[in-house]
C-alpha cells in the first residue's frame, strides 16, 4: 500500500454513520466500483487530495457493489460520484472523473 493511500478511509454500510455523518468537518466520499474505468482514473487524484488536505478534510471510499444500501440512500446512480459532507450533512456532489482542480475548488469552497 502506498503512503498516500493510507489517508483514505474505506467506509461500509455499517460504519457510514459513525465515519461520515458523525464527523465534524469536511469529508469527501468517493462512491466507486472495481470495474469502473473512470473511478480508477479519479482514485489517485483523491489519494493526493487526502494527503494534501490531511487534518482539514477526510477522504473516504464506498464500494457501491459491496455497500448498495448507502449508495441507494444517497441516490448514487452514476459512478464515480464524490459526495461532500460538512459536519455530517450532504452539501455537494460531483459526478464523473473530473480534474483535480475541480475537486480542489470544491474543497476550498466548503472549507471557507
């Protein structure tokens, strides 16, 4: 496992509430799947952001195949979907493999 990857938290249906919704601050939740090409493109970008914003924003990953209940709860229909949670509330969503600058802009907006 790479060192950048250690910043990313894998979240399941069972611990989503405790890891995300009871978290103070900003959390990016990447809804992805192993078979999804664009998900694999955006994954290293999220790993970089997790490292760069360590202590200010948390990055979590939810495998939609293994955790369908959470994906359905947040109406995730396309992946990758990156949902932004601030103090436990869903405040924003980015769908698709977007450039790092797009995600960084959202992070800065929600940290402000």
